[in-house]
């Protein structure tokens, strides 16, 4: 699929995403559905750089934060901006875990902790890409033994499909040649009103999260080990409410996250079922986003650290101009044996699926 031959809604140019990193070529891939809407992805870090969908009046805008050229993707002030995350999404305390009685030390890149697979994690790798149809892109990557400190060689496949119902479906699969840990996710920064200069704040967006429990964190954003009820806390989104209603509440957990930066324990009838996780409604544009996932948890991040840096086509990304729904296993699970297991063994297959469905009201 060559964007030079085809008009694309996002206004991105394929040649602006072509370079060579460590001997591997980067490129831009445009997924289109039958309605003519599109998703743009680069194989550098699996970054989604555009999701072009309509508002209630049919006006199309980009609802995900990204850059308009490969150098800005590589050098982004937010290294995880709408990228794939691996080998381990979220934090591992002090970058340490023990497997088969042996301690492994990971790259420390977030205070005293390991975050999102380390500075050279999956977000900073060039993936082998194959666009198998107009609406599906398959990425493959082999993570070598001890990459960023993780044991085992892990082969990973991630498939992006943009359905005719405006669903971005992300399917993940991984295998390993040695017992290891894995927790893959996608760190999409959603701005449902559309990116702009400045991109509007998310506080008035109405959010519902299908979770009766959440995972509290300490001042270093590491789980305390408790699993607490959301009832009577700022984390109760079981009934839809504005994101900003309790985002600055006088609450220790809100202070520890500088807003929302917490893992919600999703309500599940059975382990691994694809079920409803969240719904977001943007009142100005009427755009909606529904999230479905097979994962047990979902990290909700209210973009608490952005500083107005520049993005695509002159857009700027101020604090709290995006919200992230990172479907995953729980943070620091290798050090919490009673959390759902993140261990992958030879002969097993890691699989997960997450769906981001865009609509309007």
C-alpha cells in the first residue's frame, strides 16, 4: 500500500517515515476500512500515528496523539506515545524479579523501577511488517535473550486490523524458548475531540470502567499488594462520570499517581474472555470509544506529565490532553505471586486481544 498513490485522510507522507535504524527499514502503513476511514501505523515501535474517524456531524479528525515523521517518533518527548509496549508493560519494582530461583535485573528507567520493558523495549524496535490486506497489518519481532535483562528469546507477532465498524483490533501472540515473563500492551494516547493546537483537555469526557476493584500504588507507583474496592473512592467509574470530576481529589492514591495512573481489575465472568472494559464519550464532538479486552487489567493513565510538546501537523499535547486505556496484566506481577501469572514457558503461547471501537452519539 503506497500512500503516494492514494489520497489519505491523515495527510501523512510515507517517505517522511522511511529511514534505516540498526540496519532495518522503517515505513508507514495505512489501514482503510469500507467506510473510507483509516488508521496509520509505523513499524518503528508499532506506533499508531493516526486514527481518522468522524464526529457526530461527519467531520473526520485524528483522535490519537502521534508525530508526522519518523525522526519525531524516535525522539519523542513521550517515548511511549501510542506505541507497542513489551516485554513488560507497566512497572516492576526495582527492576528485579526471580524465576526458577535466579534473580534477573532489568533496565531501571522510571525512578527506582523498570517501566514498559526498558528504554530499548518494544516501543524502540523496528518490527518486520507485512500488510496482508487493505485493513490488516502484521508486525513480527524476535526479542533476543537478555534483551533489557529479560530471559529467553521471545518471538512476538502483533496484528492490527481496522474493521468496517471502526474497530481497531489488536491481537498479540508470543512464544519463548526459555521460561520468561511477558505483559504486552499498547500505549495509545486517545484525544477523542481531535488533536489540535492545543489539543483539548480530557476532563469533561465521560468515562465508564467495568471494574469493582483497583490496584493501589505507593509513592513510586508500585502496587502496595492490595486489591481495593473502587466504591466510595475517586476510582469508581462503574457509573459514567466526567474524567475530571475526581482527578485532583484530596486522596493519597490520586496524589501518588498525580491523577489517574492506576490498574483497574476488570470484571470478568471467566479468565481470558473478550469483554467490555471501558467506554469514553466526548461531549463536544459526540465521539465515543469502547474498549474490550481478554486481559485481566487495564491501566488508565490521564496523561499527567505532558507539557505541551509538539506533535503531528502543528498540534501540541498539553497536560491531560489524552487518556490511555492500556489493557494488560497487573504491574509488578512477577513479585506478587497471587496476581494473575505473567510467566510464559516453552511450548506455551501467550495470546491476548484488545478492541478499541470508535463511534458517535
